[in-house]
C-alpha cells in the first residue's frame, strides 16, 4: 500500500495550528518580504481514487501578517487586497495528480475578485497517527503567480530604477489535515 492509499476517503479538515499559508515577494529589488495568512479554512474531500478528490480553501485577507503592522495595514487597503470589499481569497481544485506522493494540484485561485488557473507543485508528506490518536496528513505545495494577473497593480518607482514591489509572488503552503471522524 502506498502512502497515498493511507488517505481514508471522506472529508479531511484543515488543521490551522499545524499549517502555514505563506508568500514571498521581492521588495525594492534587493530583499524579500515574507508573510502569511492566519485565518484559513479548507476541506480536503478524499475520494476512493485520490485523483478524484478535491480541495476547497478560503483565506480571509484581513488576516495577512508580514511582521510589520504599517505594511499590513497598507496591504488591507484598496491598493492591494481591499479587505472591506473583497474579504476572501479562494481556491477550488480541478485536478489532483500525486503519483508516488509528488505531483500537481491544479485549481481555480480567486484573488481580488479575479480567478485564474494555477498549478501547485505538491509533495505529500504522509499520514501519521499522533500521540493523541488523531490521524493527520501533511502536504507542501508551491506556485508562482503574477500580482498583475489578479489586478494587484499598486507600485511605486524607486530612485535607482525599478519598482518597490515585484510582480512575481511565490505562494508556499505547508499544510496539515485531520482525518474524518469514524
């Protein structure tokens, strides 16, 4: 039995205490800013055949945290996430291909009211039963998106040339789910 076969069919629940939904973006062309979202929910519906499974996730944009409150406040404005009018980022998978525990999850990512298809390079980290007899599954996934593709176009020119915020954003997911209750 492969490790993917240890995914019991049913709805697996996102475990926010043991997960991180993060991003990296280049700042001023010389450094990287890392951030994450703390209010995330997701369901992983595992089918009899893993490739028939699906993932749906909702990220509350107001929960953004880059470690700098002033920057986070700016990111919550209409210049970026417009949390008052567009409070959620959503993802709905359309294809799960994880042969041998690695592969691609393809889906519809909606940011700022704009939906684009993205491919997440994904690694299945396995299934374990923890010390409290909870069955958990872990995944790592990454993709790179263009901010502009999602209508996130705010920027500022810098004196030396270039812009303050790069267009390219790397999304990094390190997530855990708990098994359906028997």
